[in-house]
């Protein structure tokens, strides 16, 4: 039994994510976690909400709430939606947890001890009326380029010009509206990533099995221009992990917090501590400390491509720089973007389907199947309603759903609701078993390699093989001349339903459960031996005809949803 630590990139706390976010990390991570568990491996699958930083403060202010309350509430919302999509996290943590506070402070202190932190004085905008420094997004003014009156401190939304807060004409605080602003010196901590360059390069070079896309992004950041740059790890904000050196105060850093990019990935580790605190597990160190049992763990991270630099360089700089025996990532699975119906998903314009809306119109398996079978792996992919309708109606309703319905209903009408006895498997059946065996080994190889689309294609081909067999064997015709043979055919077909339930569970867990319940079995053993697996349900074993497993999407529904999710027109 192998041990797999699996993490999904942490979704940011401010709002509900769209389907593109879901398929970019959490959903494929769940597929892999479910598969690894199904094969008998020990799995720890972790994810958490990323809660610190200015966007959380701004979203809370917009909602008229205290930022801590806002984050607690949104964590609840995101947890419920994750459950709705059957994301099987062993723990869904929070980067604002006490565990992450302590661990972030520990890492900062340790990195300082290793000579990897330096103090830098910077000039930043201070608001006298608000009594605080203002991050870029808290300052607005007139754009020097186009005259737009509400240009932000980092960018003008009207002409898209990148700005510094000092470029703005008549700048004001977006908190109080005050124009009483001045530049003040403030001290910040920088992580000396430049000192870590050779160590990181050697580590990246040791990852011979990583995709070129991943290593080339890392190498670009390591070597382009002046090479990897030192990076600020603190901010003048209230909301975040207070800057401390381990458990001790950090002179000169009072009232400051760690920058969200520094504390968020540390939550991958802290989340395992939260998992223990929540009494779901007993020993987090055997997953994360190579001196305490984690040396045989395989650690896989899932993320969108925009997160790759961060996970190949910034977080490893923290881990490797500490020179403590932390488990570092073994494999990074990254994804391109999912686009929406001829454009992009847009949170601000409400364009595209968001996770809560998706569950309101159809059960999660429909979405899971489409998203995973169209995962943006080698390039960006696109969601269209036509494609979604076609995929659901064909793959799920016509192929899988129809097979289950025909087999169980036919058996009930001719043999009753039990697995029929009698008859022998013939050549057609042996050919089917041979095909399924070949396809199963290929399916397993793709799943192990995290080739999501190829896995889905192979699974679909396995469903199709059953349908084609049913068409060829035609037990309803056989029954008229040779009822014994028809019994053998239908016995095989009933066993195929259990077989499908077991192997499809990583993709469509709810349908799988429904099928297992209908077949009245809890035997989820993986079919290492296909022929033997197709004899699991013995003659006389009872079953029930399930309700419709997958319904079809009508043209009217498709048109209605297309209209509904098109987004508000930009005025
Ligand atoms: Zn402008």
C-alpha cells in the first residue's frame, strides 16, 4: 500500500468560484484522490480557503461585515458547495487558522535564523484620517493618462494603464474618502529568494519526470533577466498573520502582517494539523516530516497554470530554505484555462456558470463528468451548452444510463429481481471480457498518470463495450429460443452494472452509489481480474431496478440556461 499526500490549490475566500476554477484544481485532485483510495492506497487529501490579504478586506467591507466574520461565513458557503460537488477532502481547512498562524511565524523565524530574511525600507502611501497605510487598491484618483476619475492605485480600469499610487491626480482613500495622504517610510521583511537560486535550480533539475511546461516556467523565473528576485513577505494590514519570529515579537514589525502569498501555501501543512485538531486523524507529521515517516509519501499538487511559478519556486524557497526535514512536492499537475461559450468566465460580470448555480440546475455528477472529460490539459478548453447537452445525453443517458435500465428491466420481466441461474458464457462473452481487460489496464495507466481526458475516454469506451455487447447478444431475442443462454447473458450484464459502479466512482460518485444500492452490494473491490469481477453477484442475489440514473437535457432547457448565464451586458 502506497501513501499519497494530495493537495489542491487553495481557492480564495472572496466569493463563489466558477466551473473553470473547479476543473483547474479541486475536481481533478478529487478524481485522483478517489482513484488512489479505490486502489487500496492510503490517501490524505487536503484543501483550504485562502483568507488573508486586501481582496478579503475589500469584499468584507463591501458586504458591510467584519473581515473575520465574513471569512468564517464564506468558508461555510464554500464548504457546503464543495460537499455538493462531492469533493472528498479529508479536511477543508482555513489559512486563518491558529495552526497556520503559528506555523507561518515559525517558518519566518527559522528563515531569519538561516540568514534568508532582510529588512527593507520602502515609501508607501499613508492616510492620516484612516490612521493606516493604504495598499494600492485602497487608493483611487484621476488617471493621468485618460482622465478617468476612479482609477485605482495599481491600474486604471478605463484605459488599462498600469499605475503607481503616486501617479494619480487628486488621490483619495477609498475607506474614508480623505485626501489627506502622504508618503511615509515603512519597514518590511523580504525573503532572500536570490540566495536560494542554486538550491532551487538543483531541485528543479532533479525533477526529470515533470512536464516541460512546468519546468520551463520555473527555469524562466530562475534565470531570465537578473534571475530570481527577493520578495516582500510583510504588509501594513490588520487582517493576516501578525509578524512574529517564531513565538517572539519582531522588533520594528509591530502592527504588520505576513503577505498572503507567504502564509497561504504554509496552510498545506497547517491543514494537516487542523485535520488532527478536528479529530479526523492522529498524526500529521508522518505526512509532512521526512524524519517522522513521510519519506515514503508521494506528494502531488494540483493547480492552474498561473500558480506554477509560485509552487515551483516561492513555496519551495520557504521549505528548502528552512533546512528542516519537510516533505517537498514530488509531482505538480497543472491545468490550462476553461473558457465559457465563446469568451471567458467573468466573476464581475456574472458570465458563466458558478458552482452554486450549477448544483441548482443539475446534480453534481453531470458537471463532474463533463468537466473532467473536457479538462483543459494540453490546451485551454471551452464550455458550450451544445457540447454539455450532447455529452450528458449521449455518454451518461444513452450509454451508461440506458444500459442499466435495459438490463435491470428486462431481467425483472423475465427472471424477476434476482440474478438468474443457468447457462454458460460463450465466445461473445469471452471476447467482451478480453476487451474489458485490455481497456481496464489502459484506464488504470491513464488514471495513475493523471491523464484526465484520456481516462474519461477509456471509461466511456468501457461503457460503450457493454452496450455493444448487449446489442449483439440481444438477450431479449435469445430468451425466445434459449432461456438458459439468456440467463447467462443477463447475469453477466447485471455484474457489469456493479463493475461500472466500482470503476466509475472517481468520476461520478453519486451515480455509482445509486447503482451499488440497486445491485444490493457493498463489494467495491477493484476488478484486478475482470473475469472474476464479473462473477461477483451470484445466482439468486437480489437487486432492484433503479430510478433513472441520468436524465436527458432538452433543447428548451439548453436555450434557457444559455440565456440565463450569458452575463450582464457591460454598460
Ligand atoms: Zn486611464
